[in-house]
């Protein structure tokens, strides 16, 4: 199945080479196994969980405890932000 992923800030480096789209090159359409979970997508991208602070699926926040069991479906949009700090 195909999902859309958008990785914000420095996470864009985890977009597979040759798949990036969008004006910043921080999003891609990915083919993943049917029933893939958020965590399995992170594993596939070698994206460390500690870098995945804010995760939304179709605009809905998914807390860390639900990511291993949250199955994605065809056409889902997965957006991921790293932890941020500032003043």
C-alpha cells in the first residue's frame, strides 16, 4: 500500500534517496506492507524513535504508546516532527 510521509526539520534526511518531493524535499510517497504500523515505518526508514516527538496521522496526534500498534491504511498521511527547544 502507499502512504505519504512528511518529515520536518532535520528529519528530512531520513527520506529515502530518490523519493523526496515537495518544495523542501521533506516528503515522499512510500510503498509499505499492508497493515504496516507507524513504528514499522520508522524502522524501515532507520528513523530513531527518540527523534519522533510529534507524530500525526491524517492530522490526528498519535501518542508514543500507540505507535507500535497503530496500523496505517492506504493513503494515510504521516507527519513527524523532532523535539524542539527554544526561548
